C-alpha cells in the first residue's frame, strides 16, 4: 500500500502540481521493476520466462491505483484499516461448518462479486501470508515524506521568503497566541507597552524558575551547570 503526494519539486525548486497519473506507465514500470529484481535474484535461468511474461502481458502488470484520498481523515482511516485489522472483514465470511469456509469479495480488476469455498487450512494460509515479519516496518516514507534527507535543505527554497517568516513565527509562543486568540500576551492592557517577564505563579504561589531548570536537567540526566567549572549559573529575570 502506498500513498503519494499530488505534486513534487525538482532541481528547478518549483513545485509542480500533478492532477493525473498515467496508469499505463505505472503498470509498465511496476512490471519492469519486478521482473528485473527477479532476474537479479534468479539469474539467467529466468531470462526465458521473463521474455514470455513480457509477451503475454503487453499492458503491464495489474496495479490497483486507488482514487484521490487527500482528505486527512479518510487517509487516516484508510491506513489504519490495513495496519490494525485482518486482511478480510468478518462480514465477508458467509459460512463455516468446521471443515470449509465460504466467503465473498469484490475482485479488484472489475469489481465483480466473487464467492469462494475453501478448506479451513487453505483459508488460514491465505491470511497468514499477510502477517509481517517481526520488526517489519509497516509504514515507510519516501521522497518528500522521507526524513533526514539531504534534499531537505533545498526543499525549503521552494517556499517564498515571505512565507518563511510566517512559518518560523509558528515556533514562537507570542506569535502563536497572537494569531490564534487575537491578542498580544506581552502587551500591557492599560498602557499598551511591552511587558517584561518577572515571576511565575502557580496556584497563587511563586515558582522558582531556577528550581524548574534544575528539575528538568535532573529529569533528562544532564549535568547541572553549577557542577561544571568556569560555567556561569543561568539567571532568570
């Protein structure tokens, strides 16, 4: 299962929106990639079979290209359905007599309703082949979704400098409160001047910022600055 963005950015650093995917090209690309991998692992003994497959499947291999699911809630439900549930819903199992299982499904190729009756062990074998190996990653990120890529430093250039300032402001609490609730938390409601932080109160009691700082350092097993020679202790005003 793969989800892909409807666009991308290349060396030109210009974002290109893609509204149409060539399914014929997708089928051919999948066929070529799969057969080449099999050829590498099986060797030249697979060459004749490979040629026969190309001759018999001139339109490429079948690829189930799902429709647009750009709505975030639909994407989450779609991915969660495959990651957290069996490959077949119990509602599709029609009968079970202890020896045979009867179930139905809609064939991907033409959406035709199919009904099958299989021995129990054959039915179980079809299910177990979908169980991933231990520690197998069910979700992988590629391309623009991948993390820690060298291209990340170039990708941000696709965003204008004006938008950079707005996006960076989201990381500052003052701007976030101002944009979300419509008021400046550091602006004095009486005189309108900028206020400076002096003390922190919780439950009507003053809280020492230095003590909070020491607790955080201890929680994360960091060395206290007071124990490091020639390092000044942080001060809070």
